[in-house]
């Protein structure tokens, strides 16, 4: 998800051409067989962090540095090194969203992530909202199996111990059947694919398009309120945002005062 914008930030920071070439080469390698489906060793995880972000410790997830989570038996595939929402961004969004929902008098019971990937964003949202039920779907069975196993290891550390968790190897379109009649937050974070270019991120071009996912979720007709968190980028195709905001109620969002987060991450929070 954060591939192209990482490159933009690198450009903005005047990183030299060699480093950028390394970034694109590494990203391409990790998203292509056999690396995309390979479980990375700790050496490969550190190298991915170095190549993608200039920091061998960049792949911090579940509140831990790579060596710490790797020592616990947590594993990721090559493609996940590119796609994962790393701790600092996941934590920022999760705390911001939890703050806004609490300020609006809403206590979230369930968090559902239909494009769960590593589950790192789901993990931080469950922690920040103190939801008691979490559900992750992913169409890629290998990713889903690994994610489920990683969460079992987090449980051994007594993380999320009051949360009921389920993971299903399913297409996102099945997610409405996992929404119960309780206040629910759904993470809408489909692969960006070709949706991000020089014009910015166009939410109508993600795979699947974000408006389609929102329509399907709203059609679930549950009695509890449904909120949707859409992770985005500071550079957006405005028509794609306007089209969504005119159909749903947008809640206020928070900007980070950390320049690294501010330049890379933004989000939309809706009540459907
Ligand atoms: C950008 S990643 C999500 C990253 C996640 N937020 C994290 O923190 O790791 C998108 C995920 O959506 C999954 N995916 C793609 N198409 C899907 C579909 N039709 N239904 C469910 N999952 C899908 C991919 O396998 C991938 O793991």
C-alpha cells in the first residue's frame, strides 16, 4: 500500500538516485514470485527495511522491532514487507480514530478488517478502541494463515486477551455477514494497485474501488452504527474524496505534528 508514496517522500527528501533505484528494485522484487510468497528471514526483513526506507528496523509491527517479533516466531511474507501498515502509521491512525469516536460518544465493540494483510492495523485499532471483537478477512490464504498464527503468538504475550478474534480466508464482499448489531468499525484498505500516480490517490481506482466497498457495507442494514476508516495519502484526487463525502457523514480527522507521519499518511473516517 505504501509503495509509491514512500518513493515520493524519498524524492521530497532529496535522496539520491542510487537509493531510489534500490527502493524500486526492492519493492518490485518483494512483490514478485518467488519473493512475494516467501517467508522472510530476519536478515531479509532487515534488508527490506533498509532498501525500502533506509532503516533496517523500519518494519516495526505489533509494537515491536523486527528482531523482537521475529524472536517470538512472528513471520511475514515478502509482499507484506511492502504492504504492511507499519507501527508508527498504524498507531497514529488508531489513536486518532479512537479519540474522535470517543469524543462523539461512540464506544466501538467490533473492528472488522476485510483486507487484513498482516493485521497490524487491526491490532492497533483493537488496542486503541478497546473493542472486544476483531475479525480479519483476506483473499490470500497464505497471508491469512500466517496472520492467524502470528496473532496466536501475540496471545501468548497476553496481548488482546479480552478480544474475541476470528480470521477467514474470504473475499471482502463476505464482510457484511461478519457485522453484528453492535457499534462496528470497518477498515477499508484495499490494495491501491494503479490508483496512486502523480495526480494523487484516486479512491475510485483501488482494487476493489473504495465506493463499492462502502456501498456494500452500508447495505448490510445492521442496527448498530457502522463506521469506516479509509487510510489514504496526503495527496488525493479530490473528486474521489468529494464523491464519498457527499454520500456519507464524514467525521473530523487529526493531522500529525510529526512531519514523517504528516507527509505519508492521512485517513477518512465515515459513519455509513
Ligand atoms: C494493503 S494490504 C492490507 C495491509 C494491512 N492493512 C496491514 O496492516 O498489513 C491489502 C490486503 O488485501 C488483500 N486482498 C486483496 N484483494 C482482496 C479481496 N478481494 N478480498 C479480501 N482481501 C483482499 C491482499 O491479499 C492484501 O493482504
